[in-house]
C-alpha cells in the first residue's frame, strides 16, 4: 500500500470546484468554440461541467482546476482516442477542438486560471437512473467493465503516473488523511477500524496484483445504457478524470461497490458482474482474493472523501446526493463476513452452486 508523500496531491484533495458560472461557460463556448445554446450544469466532485445543447448537437464543457497538470488531461484525452480505435471497447466521447485547433486550453476567469476542454456528449441513459437492475443487466455491467480493462491494457501515457485519491493502492493513507473530516467520533473510529482490517487482507496479496491503466470511476453516473428489446444494455463509458495506473482489479471493485446499493435484500446479487468480468478478463488468484477487501476499501474512501468535500464545498449538491448512497454502500460492505464473501466470489467464478442468501442491512446507520 502506497503512502502520501506528494504534497501537491494532498493539497488537491482539499480544493473546491472551479468558480465558473453558467454565464462564464457561455462566454467560453462562444469565444473558443463558436458555439451557443442552452446549458445545464452536470455534477462533479472537483470539476465544473456544463452540457451545452446547440439544437443540432450536444457537448460537455469541462473546466478543471489548474492544480491538475496538463499531462494528466492529455492522458485522459489520449485514453479516449485509444479506446475509440478498439472495436471491442465500450463507446467513449470524442474530443472537440477549439476554433484554433487546440484540445486543451488555459483560461482565466476572474483572475483564476483553469484548464478547459470540450467533449462530445454521448447519448444514453446513465445507469444510475435505472430503477431496477435485473441479473442480465448486472452480468452485462461486468462484461463492459472487463472490456474496458482489456481496451486499456496496452495504453501508455506519462500522464498516468500520478497521485490520485481514488487509486486503491493509496486507500489506507487517503483514509488516514481524510478521517479528521468525520466529526462523529464513533463513526470515525469505526471507519478507521474497518480500513485497518481491510488493509491486513490486501497487503499480503499486493505483489500478485497486476498494474495497468484503470478508469477508477465506473459507477452509475459514468456507465450509459441503451435500450434493446425493452432491456437496458450498458454500452458506453464517460468521465476519464480519474484514470491512472492502478491495480487491474480496481475497476471491477469500484463497479461492484457501486452495485451494492442496487442489490436489494441479497448481497449475492452482485456476483453475476464478477462472473461476467472474470469470463471476459480472467483474474488471478490474488486478484480474486483481494476483490472483496478492495470493494470495502472503496466504500471507505467514498465515505471519507464525501465528508471532506462537503466540509470545503457545502453547496456541492452532486456530492451531497452521492453521500447518501455511499453511506448505504459502506453499510452493506461492512455488514457481511469478508471470509464468506471471499468464498462466494471464488464459488461463482468456479461455477460452484451455493444455495444461501446474504442479507443486506435494512437501513443505513
């Protein structure tokens, strides 16, 4: 497990979103892209994003803090270009250049510098808007996640070598750093205990966990579905803002953690996603053993990150909304026996039938 030695990384975790209003965004679009239309702000943890509808096409204006280096944004753009050349990879957005042909520009808004990009707005319904996820959809999500892993396997870029709070290799030190944001002492101690126990399960496996480019945010906000014969089929991925080098299995851990709050009464409802992923992109034994602890680690990082972000940016409704279901994810992830979940994961990938139900908590704490 890595440590927090990058001071710029620690500083970035404490920053609010860019102060860029809708009027600012309209000005940027007119001057830099020769576009105008109706705008709608989209949620984000630390960026400021606006969807623009020109009447003929839709785009996303992304405004990023200058503390994120140019090479990091170049890596995101390059990853999307890389995947767009992979027939088996999920659909991803195209990059739209400025009238001057630039893909990333630096602009000042009220004296503050920001990095700005424009992306294609992919049509499709975010998975988070689905009221129910049948087993077939959960399986398809696992397959899409695996296809993304395979699509990124041979992607290389210097901007991937960066420090990021969502990199699960850093889950322990990130949690330690953000824990003071939890004002409730009992809750803070519980989270610390959970993470300590989780790290003990991950650390002996680390040397066997493969490393490659990882999206790190395959959640219901960033997975888009299309309707086929009345069924919701996941087929596109957006928001590459958290892409970096990481453990290969991390994207599956992130996705399954998000699925926990969709599973109803039985935690085992997540298992089809794991089976599907492993069928398309086989995991090694260490990755299978690390999967559940990494799901728990992701749940912890979500909770402490939202608490800290709301403390510095209380008007961020996106984070406030997410904090509700992230608490549910944490409650479920910490309510079940980790040894039991390890056994369930191994059983499903080895086609061993287990007849039991693992109850989820009836309500969040």
